[in-house]
C-alpha cells in the first residue's frame, strides 16, 4: 500500500524568527495539493530568508511532493544537520525516506522517534504506515491504534487502518488462509460499514475460496448503493458463470453494459465492457463477441485487455495458435501481465507444448506470488505427468452361463513431458458350467509413449499372453502400436495396429484365435455443441476369418457442467465366414440406438467430492435379414476423490446388444477401480 502524506502543517507564523513575511499563501498551496506553486513560492521566500526553518521545511515538502524525493531528502538532511534535536525536522526527514521507499531505514528511524516521544501522533502514524509498507501488518495495526488513542477518530489514521486491514487480509489470502482473511475483512466492515473496497475484497476472497453463495450475497450488499450497482452486476455475472449459469451471467452483464453512460468512470466502463464480452464468449455467442472486440480495437488496437479478450475468444474456439500470438503481444507490452503469462500457459498446454506451458505458469508466480490459479495450473499439469498405478477388478456374467473374473494392473511412468513408460498385467478367469469349459489367461506387456511433435504422439506396447484352457495351453505375442494425431483444431485421429486374442469366454480362449486389428478412431468437435466420433476396425483372424466393424456416433452437448449429451449411434459389422456355433459372426449386422450421457469428470472433480457417469441407450439391431430386435444398454460409474492423488469408483454395465454370442444375448458386469498417483509430482520436476 503506497504511503500518503498525512503530516499536518502546524507552524506558528507569529514565532518565526521575528520575520514579518506572510507564508499563508504557501501553506494553502501545500494543503490544497498545488505543490509546483508551493515549491516556487517557498523558493522565493528562501532567496530572501535562506535560514528560515519554516520556509526550508515547507520548501522540502513541496519539492518532495512535486515528484523529486531525492532532492527533498537532501534538503531535510541539511535541516537535520542544522536542527538535530528538532522533532518536527526529524518527522519530515522520516517522511522523505518513505517518499524514497526506503522502508527499512524509515522503520528504524521512526522506531527511535516513537521511543523519543510515545505520544506523538505523527510519529506513531508514520511508524504504523512504514510497518504496513513492509507488510508487517500485525505491528502496523498495533501502532495505528496507539495513534488513535492519542487522537481518537482521526480520519487519516482511520483510513490507514482500513488499508492495513485490506493488506493484511490479502496477505492471508495469498497464503490460502481464507478464514483468517475473512475475519480481518469483517473487522474492517465493523469500522467502515458497507465500505466499498472492503466488500469488493471480501467478495473476491469468497470467489477464490469457491464460496459462491457468500460472494453473491456480498455483491448484492454492495449493490444497495446506487453508485456501486454496475460494479456489483459485474461481480454477480462472474458468480453466475462460476455456478455454470451462463444465460444468467449474460443477462446480468448485459444489464451492466446497458447502464454505461458517457459520464461513467473510464476504468469501470472498461471492466464492464470486458465482462460483457466474456459473458458473450461463455454463451458461445462468438460472432457477437468478435464484432464487439474488433469494433473496440479500431480505437484501442494494442491495449492488453482487448488482446486478452480476443485470446480468450480464440481459446473457446480452440484457435490456440491465434491465442498464443495475442498473449505474446500482451507480454511484449507488459512482461508482468497476469493474463499474458497464465493465458499463454493454458494455450500452450492445449497445443501440447507442455514445457513452455510450465515456463509461462512459473513466470506468473514470479510476479504474483502464490497466486491460486497459477499454482492450481501447475498442480494439474504435474498430475498429468506424475507416475500412477491403476487397478481394476470385475465380475461379469451373461445368459449363456459364461462367468468371468478379471483383474488388471496398469502403470504409467513419465520421464519427461514427452516420454513415458507403460506396463500392464491382466488376469482373466472364465468358466461355463453348462459346457464344462474353463480357462485362465495372464497378459503382461511393456511399452512407451513418445510425443514426436506437439500434435503427434506415438504409443507402442508389446508383451505376451499365457493361456490355460480345457484342451489347450499356449503363449502368444501381444502388441498395440498407434499414432495419435491432431490434424486440425477440434479434431483427433488415432491410427494403429493391435494383436490380441479372442478371450470373451473359455471356449474362445481354448480355440486360440489370434486377431490382427488395423484400426482408426476419428473425432470431430464443433463450436456449436455438435460432435462426431467414428471408429473402424479391420480384423484378420488366425482361423482365416476376417471382420469389418464400423461404429459412428453423432451427438449434441446439451450442458457443460455436469456434461450432458445425447445422440445417435450406428454400428455395422460383417464377417467373411459365418461360424455361428463358435462365435457371433454374421454376414451383416446393423444396430442403431439413441443415447444420453451425463458425467461429472473425475479429472476436474475436487478432492473430497464425488464423481459419476451414467449412459443409457436403446435402439434396434438387425442380424442378417432377420426381423429387428430391440436393444438397451446401461453403463454407470460412481466414485470418490479422496485427495489429489487418490480416487476409487464402482462401475456396472448391462446390455443385450449382440456380441460374441448369438441373438438374445444379455451381458452384465460389475467392478471396482482404484487409481493412485505414486508421487507428489513428476520425477523430472524438482
């Protein structure tokens, strides 16, 4: 908090060296902030009376307050030399140290003055303000209270106390001691009822602490004064956005934007326009937002807040490269910009440039110590590259009397943002008491994943499976090699080859049918909530059969939080040879279904919270030229995030869509999954 001059000019003109000159005009200049005129006035006085102590003091103050603190400090040093015991001279010299921001020196100096005169109001208040500048708020409050004991109700001391509470609360907030920060701000409100600055700081604290209802209440309290209405609406719009109520956010920000007048404060007008543009973006009204931004840029072309708005718009449109260009320009304008540094980090992460993203986020913390958004960004990025173990156990059964117990173990160990090792072990035991078949398999594989380019990642695993069945024991090679490519914005393509065994039931395991799969997955998202996913498999089998499988899904994103989407799925399968007594292998199979899916993503779920997913689908399937059969599918997941490093969930599936057996098939599965990050952060980050 910048120190402001609070010393009063208490000079007695009738006792100044017997001179008769009138300096009241100069005092008036100082008291009314006309420092240039005061400097000229007292300089003229000193030309005639160079030893006049009062004129020298006033001239020094005028010089310092007129923007030349170095010269003022020298003038007061000369005065201190001439009047070493004069308390008023000492006070002014101490104040010049504050003008120079030499707070450590000022602290020692004012401490001595307070010891010299414990009842000096100017000394006590100057010492308190010095401690406040050094962020020693507890002691600062102690001494400002002592100053108020000397002069109860003094407005300068009360104002200083207000800003000390604000600074102290902000310090606690930075340390994420939110309850202590709240207590300090509420004490401030006792002193200054419904104070605007305090209410704004309190609302901001509640936003950071994710106490959105409290933030809303605080903004509504702020809005009770008409002059604060626009500011409160801007805050309420942000609260609505954080609650996922985007339409309400736009309504509130539109109300604020429409309230702007030519006489509105320029800073408030800018903040309101900024919030309105953000609300348009949140509601995916990209064309309107772009028009607003481009119109503003005609007169404010290179201003950081407009560049940040355009960068945000392009983030939402997944034009991350364009966002990086704007964020870089912001940093050219101001290397300390919060929006420039952390915005760049988010855009670079989306582009797969993880090392650069780390650098930008760490730059943010250089200028904004312990800032919560930046620390959370780094923590989330760390979690992406922290080695983890994932285990899953399940039990499945169907109406063909097949039962299976499965246990899988997966380990990922990143060595850098580009390279990670992969290991897995899977056990499966299947039985069928009717056919008297049983089999077990043990799969083990090792591999690696490497980011060749920011938009191209290679993944390859190889291993073996060891199977023991009713009449056959064997070992086979397993492999999965793929390339994940992001060819254009909002698009994702994976192409690969996978060698595996038909292992749905004991009879299939006993037959040792090797499948060589060549596959491609393609997904396309849009800026208008529509999405499309397509998967194609061509499978060549060791029993001289071949399969073509096409699955495609067209869906619409209805809600973002929790994610709710609905759509249509279509599946087509054909086999070269039909061997229905062995496994489901129609010459042609068609299935179509409508589905709805709701999900609270575990990746964005906070610790000590639940996450979930539910998919429900129904449709028709056509096997060969037979009549249609109705289908249904229900998949669910319910989990709990114990900490940033540990989560677990239950899952269940029930479906009657034809799969490895003939029509009339019903499949059920239940299980549990556990995931644990092995370390607190990536092994390559110190």
